[in-house]
C-alpha cells in the first residue's frame, strides 16, 4: 500500500512512472523495511519531486481514492493478482511472462496483425 501511495503521490507531480520504476528496481531493498517512508522520500527527492507536496499527497484522500479505483477496475477485468498482463484483450498466462516467453507471445500477436 505504501508503494502504491508513493507512486500515486509522485503521479500528482507528473512523475508516476519514474517512481514506479524506482520502486520496482529497488523492491528487494525496501520490501522488508520496518518504515519505508524515509526510503520512498529519498526516491521522491531523487526524481525531483517537491518533497513537502509529496508527503501531503501521500496521505491524501485523492491518492487513496485512486488506489481504490484502480483495484475496482482490476477486479472488474478479472485481475486476481500481480503481475497480470493483457494483450489484445486477453490475459497472458502467468507462466508466459518470463522475458523470452513473453517475446514469443508478442511476436505471435504481431504476426496476426493486418
């Protein structure tokens, strides 16, 4: 939840994907931390966010509602866990998400394209 809130709070300043990437790239270093706030604030600083605004947005109702709405949207599509990938409206099986297997799925879909 803290990671999702951090990404959404960064998104309020137009840097959702920058925060998203840092969170995923460094997940092993923060996933077992007792308090991730200082770590995520460090990421916010690293990507050039206004830190005070980031801290306010982190606990805002707007960020909380974005996360709730994302969850509802995912469940309405049949998402039950992450990662879940859809390609051309069909879910890609989890066992096909490894890089080489996913390339095969993508190439097969491209071959079907007109």
